């Protein structure tokens, strides 16, 4: 039965159903775009120069004697985009790490600069 109030409803309803099905099919078949790692393929030196050199002038001393594994975990949690980047940067920092400057060595007993002289002969008869 045709509606006298809304003519053309029988034409619009199938179009809406078709449009909904087409939209759902388009959403379900569209490939998901994943985030791109901009640090992939960079050398650890380049990673440091791009990301860390703003705050740290040199990579020396940043590892502070830590193991590569714990340092990579720290970097992954706080600074890097992925585990591969964190591992590479941690290995680089450990490789350039310098041991902390220790206290100056205490001077030992002074060494004689020359051989000791034999004693002077005793003078007799005076």
C-alpha cells in the first residue's frame, strides 16, 4: 500500500539499507594503517644526535655503569619508540661509557731520587 503522506518511501528505504551495507563493507575491508616508526634504520649515533643531544651534550657517562638490558628497559619505557631502538641506543651508550672519575690516588712513600751516599770516613787525630 502506498502512503499518501510520504510518497516515494518505498524507493528511499531500500536505498538506505543498501547504503548502510555498502558503508559497513567499506569499513570492514579497509586495511588498518599502523603507526610508522620514524627511528627505524637509524644508527645509534644518529638516534642520539636527533633525540638526546638536545639535553645531553655527549653520550659519555650516560650509561653510568648500568647493564645494557636494564638501560634498554629504561629507554624503552621513557624515551624510545620501540624495543629495537632502545636496545641499539643502550648498546651504544654502554660502548662509549667512561668509568666515573675516582678519587685521586694517595701519594705513597716518597722514593729517593738518587742512590744513598756512603758515609764519610771518620777523621782521626785532631
